[in-house]
C-alpha cells in the first residue's frame, strides 16, 4: 500500500509536468537553485528595462534575445529567501551589459553579464540623402533593424524626421541619428517675405526683404519694402516672418 502511494505521487507529478501545470525548474522539494533564481530574475529585470526603453522611444515593435553568462561559482550559493536586488545601470539595455545582483538574506552578491540582441522597427531612408535635402515621407520607409550599443541618439519616430534638413549624409537603410538632421532654413538672404504683426486686438501684414538667412525662431533682419525701415523678425514658415512686441 505504501509503495502504491509513492507511485501515485510520482505519477501525479509526472502528469502535471507533462501538462505544463508545474514549471520545469521546480524541484521535488519545491525549491530552485540560486543559479536558476539568478537566471529568472535577471532575465525578467533586463526584459523590463527593454520594455521601459521601448516605451520612452515610442517604438511599436521590437524583437529581443537575452543570453546570460552566470559565474559557475553560483552553484555553491544558497537560494535567496527574498527577491534578489538587481542594480540597474545607465545606458542602453542592449548590447553587452553587466548587472550587480545581491541577496540580502544570504549575504552574497555578484556580477552577471549578458548579451542582449535587439532589433527595432524604425524609420530609415530608402535612398542616400545628402546635405540640405529636406526629408519627406517619400524618402522614408520602415524596417526592422538590429541595434548596437552605439545607437545612442537614433530617431525612432518619423515625426521628428519629416520636414527636417539633412545636416550630415543619411545612408540608405541605416538608423537616422539626431546629428544627421537640422532644422530647415525657412528664409534665405534676399528672399521676399511676408512680415506679420499681431496682438490680441489687431493683425497686419506687409512685404519685406530678408537681410539674413534664418531657421524657425531665429532673429533676422528684414527691410520693410514700404518704409525702408530695418526691423528684427522671426521666421515662422517658408517665406513668412513675424515681429514680436
């Protein structure tokens, strides 16, 4: 009768495992090793960092692969009775990273390295764009590209790209960086412009000639075509400037 009971427990455990109702890393005594604990919580922590970064960058779709390198010495450590403390680091949560992991209850800590391969669905140029070109929707396409730790300042939302001027060559199908772009020049020297003056009680406009080139919000000199007076104005759109009181 005793042997039948033991067999029954073994059979039940086998059935539960086969049906996926128990995690594969649960031991017969219900404990996991320190190595398994580190692996699970480190993976979850890195995944959470990636999710937070993805949200901050407004990226709709990513793919990731997290590979841990856990020191063999962890086999001698006691399982932590509380959640591990995992120290987050500055910088991107992908590429080759390292995190300090501590167990307060058992008094141990160690460093764990990881290799995080990440690809993101981001806007890229569909052809090489050269200096002073204005980026339009016809110039862009979306691709899933692998990212590296050097991709610190890439632009992941096309709203920050469209309408901008190319400051440094943008290569086809490569991540677009903030340093590749500049605000477009709205007014060139010698352009005829519309000068707008407005307040809460009135609006007026007149023509003028730009004496300086300017981008959005730059202070430039403009000669009023009617009076000949030179005023300070600020580009607000292509061929339009405004005065400020």
